[in-house]
C-alpha cells in the first residue's frame, strides 16, 4: 500500500445516513480474497440494474460522468455500520477513494479503512453542509486534503480535522499491521532480552 500525505481530488456526494457494509459491498462477493477487482463491485445493488453488473443505473451518482474520477466521498452519518467485513474498504480503495468525509463512522469500519489507506475524516454537520453547498454551486473544483496540517481546503473554505497518530502512520507511511508492529522492533527485542520467566 502506498502512503500519502496530501491528496487532491474531486468530491462525490452520497449524503445518506447509515450506509452499511452490505450496501458498500454486498455479501455475495465475500468469497473473493484478493483485494483487487472489488472496485467494480462497489455499491453494486445501487449501481447496477441487473445481477451481472452489466446494466448501470443511470440515476445512481457513481454512474454520473461528472463524478467518474472522484476520489473523495462525502457521506452521511454513521457510514460503514453493520458487519465488520474488511471487504467494504477494499472495494472503496480499489475504486480509488482516498478520503471519506462524514459526520460519524462505525468503529470497526474506521479501523479497517485506515488499514487500506483511506482517511476517514469526521466533520460537524455544519461543515458537511458547507461542503455540500459548495458542491451544489460548482462540483468541478478539487478538494485538497493535508494530513500533515490536518486541514481541508475546498473552494474558499478551510476545515480542520483530527486523526489518531496510529491511523496517520498507517496512511501516510502505507503501513499494514505487521509493519506497524515492526515500528516497535527495538522495544520488542529489548523486552525479550529483559523478560524473565517466573
């Protein structure tokens, strides 16, 4: 996984409350274990009008050509609720989303997203509404996310946010669980040297 600190991209608004992991990636695709290829399955039941995924739903925003290259998702509160499947962030990452902005996120989804290089940014309802209003005026402008400064620039507005240090390390350095553990390799070795079995 490639790390990132600054990302610029177009914003796709999907302002629905309680979008769960089964809506993000339906259960019939859980048998796949390779992270690649999940992007085309993202929001499958909303995105397609047939079970094979050949007929796109023209009324679903992900199929709107104006948002075809969006990499930032603006969502409703409690995004990622439901079961703990990590396949949901696999699909979001494989599609190309680097950032999801919402009022709140489900706890397990929050952890799984960072493991896949996706920054989940929690903003107040007023800030989400402000971004939505700017999108309504002009959806062609890119948003700039800076994980070092912990700020968002969009249109003429700036929004501040916070992320845990562990999630920042995962995303900016592109670290998986093993690499996160190896960051403490020297401390682990020192503990092992000093450990006395009683």
